[in-house]
């Protein structure tokens, strides 16, 4: 079985590679920096230098592949949604040309809206492109993993956590799904290694329970032994701060929409059920990864 993984050194990919290697698979790793996974895994992996924006390279790298795990990089484009769509078209064309039988896309809660969720709209475009390819060829299948908010996003807030106050756009008491990247990797591995599914599927990955920012930072505070609270910031103030940091208008709205688009009355397409619930708690993740980062 030939399985290819994009972003193999990312938050999810680094766990997914391990799952596949331990299952006896030598995964094909498509990366702009193949030396990184090669340094970790050696000959247990087939690491290749591939830029997902290079159509020729992507088509060649996916030749002979049975299953593909796709993470679309955000890039640095002034129009992030268009950048996602471009990569989606390139990869979908390669999937069709090489008849890659199963594709698992790392998507996001909110992609079901299709419009109005900022950068997540780019993942919606990728979903739609892969859906068209699968609809045109009965031998192909795709699963969109609609993932919750990554625990690892807290690693971008280290200074704020140290200061005791994290600024957010959502109401601080509004619960939403949070998930450990390692749990996403476990779900992805089960799909990549199992050939008995077909057509278009959506699989939410909601983590162990919904948490508000108040809930999450209370857990973080308990693990770190300090008080950490959330402070809601006005939309216009956040826009101004992002623009002052050098973001283009398109980039600003891509960031804003990931919160504002999921704020008022949004309900995920897939509810929380045993199928969409995973195991790793925020407390366990924070103890293993956040506290060493804070202390370091």
C-alpha cells in the first residue's frame, strides 16, 4: 500500500507518520523540506522534495499512490482563500490523473458554511474541488476531516499566557470544539490504512469536549499554576492591529473570519457524538507540550 502525506513535519503530520511506520507502511512524504522528516525517520520513509504549488511535481510525486493525506499550506498570499483554491486544483488534478483511490483532507469546522469564515473558506474551495473529482470517477473517494480548534494554537499565545491575559474575538464564555493534533492523526491513519470506504464523506474531529475560552484558560492556569484569563477585543481593534503588523486587507479578513464567521449562531454540520469525539484532554496536552514551552 502506497500512502502519501503532505506537511509531514506539521502538527498532525509528525504523529501520522509514526502511526503509518508502526503499521508497517513506508509512507511517501511530500515536503518542501524533506530533510526534516528524513532526519527523524531515516529509511523508514520515502521523503521527497515537493512544492504543492508545482503541478508537475505534485503529479509526479503522487504517481502510484493509493491514499493521500492532504494538508493545504496557508502560504503568504495577499488573498489566502485564492491560494488555497490554487493548491486544491493542482492536487485534485493529480488525484484524478493518477487515480489516487482515497484522499483524506485536513479541513476545518466551518468549511460547511462555504462563505464567510475567512481562511476556512479556502478549505471549502479545496473540498469542493475534490468533491468534483470524486463525483466524476466512481473509483475515487474523499473524506473531509472537519477539525476543531487545535490545542497547539495556544503555542502562538505563549507571551500572552505568561502575561496572564489572552485576547480573543469570540465571547469568552462561548463553547466550541478543541482537539489535539495527535488525535486527528489517529483518525486520519485509520482512514488511510482502511480501503473499505468510498464516495464523499465528512468526518468531524471535535476533541473530548467543547470548551469556551474561559474554560480552556482555566485548564491552562491549573496546569501552569497561574491565573490566565481571556479578554474579548473589539473587531475593529483587532483589524487595526493586524494591519499594523503588515497584513494585507485580504489577509486581515482571512484571520478575522475564522472567528467572526463562526461566532453568531453557527452550529457545526456534524454534532458531537461518540464518532466525532476523541480522547486527549486539553489538560493532558498542556502538561505535555504547553508547560515545557512556557518554562523554556
